[in-house]
């Protein structure tokens, strides 16, 4: 899932008029702002990687006297203020989270409320229930001894990663958007750290692992179909080691994110009473050993190359190769059928159906994953090279892309049920046991069933 982070620069807007390029992110000092001045003018700070916000107030006649070159990019979190009208675009820009010269963390300005409330507040609880049910069933079924295979191990790991990608942020999203607490500033400090971990870091880690597992799934099938001598490498113990390496690498990729922000508890006047809020800024070690520009550029560049671009391009290529191999196998099957070699025909049919199902799984993944990679790449280009991206549209795009990514999680269960006879039979055997099914199981034994097409012939095919 795409995260919104701060780097590059801000731009200053007053009303709808662009004024100036404001800051360099290397500094770590907030400007001195007179909060209770009788002459107020509203300015808008635009961070390339986060929603626009109405930061706060400068005296009209003396705003040019304030040094604004040292604003810290990490203080871009904002809170929803009085809405001057009901237009969703304006409310997105009109977002304030500051008391004097100190900003604080608030969820209202991390997304576009007109869309995030119905999507996250109303749809997520239902999707959470559906995803937990579907992926739990996948795990239960694939974990049966009769279903043990290298590909099943990867599919089970994918189901776990997808489930946790939604499960980690779900409590916070329900609390904030379903129960309507999004406008409140976060506190105490532990709540801010937990929100950051559950809403950004852990979902990104699980999703990264899911991306690499999908690539491993396609690669394993490609090896089986197109490079038969190498099939012996795809054993269950080796696949389990591969899954462990993938999860460990995904954790290492996200490990620095647990420590790249620093939270400080401050007390402000909010909603007519003194309230503790979390002031957030970039961790000191980033400023000491590197810079915000370098850190976030390196992080997002790594994600573009190794989480989005390379895996998606590889999956597209592998899908093409698998589809060609499936077509060639189908022609061979037709020739064997004419020669009345039914045993070989069944073997090729089983292999083709398994390959087709995996192609469908990978295609569904690519449909929702490629847009996220594209918007991340555009974000990097717009931030570092040439500013062209409309960040209201970009954040709206990210919101819907992440939502449809979540919608795709239960789809695999429907694919398995629709295209796999063994999956359906195992499901019935677990949850709808009947005398006739028990008799079939005893008569044939689960080892005689492929996942896709029922009774198997004698073959070393990697079934899922």
C-alpha cells in the first residue's frame, strides 16, 4: 500500500494564489509565528507528498518579516478546521494542525475526508469480515496434509500476508472513520507510535512480502512448466526457506520506518480546553547521518524498483511465457487425443488448468498493483525532477487504489473455488462432511486429486 511521507519541499499559497517556494528540508526549525495577532491571513503549505493544508496565520502587514526558510518538512501533519464551504477540494486544502509555531499529528488531513469516511469508515468493516473469513478458509484448506505442495505453501503465505495487510490498520481505521474520531489530535505518545506502525509500516511490510511471494509463485510455476529438469529445486522445504527469506527481507526493508519519526507530547488549547497532542518531526539520526531528501528518495526509489517496477514487469513477462507454454501444451494435447493417448491428455489438461488458475491469480494482482507503482513513480519524478503532479488528484487516486487493493484480497478464494475441484472437495470435506463424501475420500484418497480437475493420473506435477 502507498504511504504518504514528507520530503522535497513546500510551496506557500495564499488563498488560490501561488506566492513562493518556501523551504529547504535540510533545516529542522519551525518558524516563529504570532498566533494571537489581530491581523490574520490564512496561508497554505503544500508538501509534494502529503495533502495540502492551511498551515496557519501570519500578520498581514508584517508576514514578510518572518523567517520561513527553516520549516521542518516533518511537521506537515494537519487537523481539520472550520470548513468555509462544502466543496471537497476546498476542504482538502483547508486543514490546520498547529498551535502557534508548533504543529501536531491529526488524522483528518492524511486523506480526503469526503471519500475516506465512506470508504474506510463504512466499507472497511465489511471488507475486513469478508477478507478474514475468505483468507482463513484458504489457510485452513491449504494447511491440510492432503493439500501439501510447494505451490500451496506460497499460496498460504500470500493469504496470511494479505490478511495482515488489512488486519493491522483495520482497528485504527474503524476507530477513526467509523466512530468519527478522525478530527481529534492523537495522544498519548504511545497512540502516535502505534498509529504510525499499524497504519503505515506493518501494512507496507506485509504488502511487500505479498508482492514478492506472488513473484515467487509465478517463477515456481514457470520453472515447472518451461524448465522440467529444474523441478527438483521446487521442494516444500526449499519453498518454506524462500518464504522465510522473503518475509525477513520485507521486514528489513521497513525496519528503519519504525525509527524515522520522533514524537513529542505537547499541551495546546484545542476545542476550548487544554489537550495533550503529539508533535511529530523527523528523527534526529536522519539529520545527523544523512538528510530527509536522501532518506526518503532512497526509500521510495527502492520501493519503485524492487516492490513495484521489477516484480510487476517480471510478472507480466512470466504470465506471457506461461500463456504461450499453455497454448503449446494444448496443441500437443490435441495431437495426443487424436492418437488416443488419454493418459497423457489428462496429464496435460491438469497441468494447463493449474497454470491457467495461477495466471488468473497473478493477473488480478497486477490489475490492482500496477496503478500503485505508477503513482509512486510519478510522485518521485514530480518531487525530484519536475513538478507536474496535482496532489489532490494523486491522493484521491491513492485512496481508491488502496481501497481496490483491499477489495482484491478475498477474490483469490473465489478463484480457487471456481477453478479448483480439489479445493472445493477439501472445503466440503472439512465443513460439509457427508457419508458420500467420506466414502469418496476413502475410495480415492486425496493424493489422487489435482487441485483443478479431480482424479489425477500418475504425474509429478506440482499441484496447488
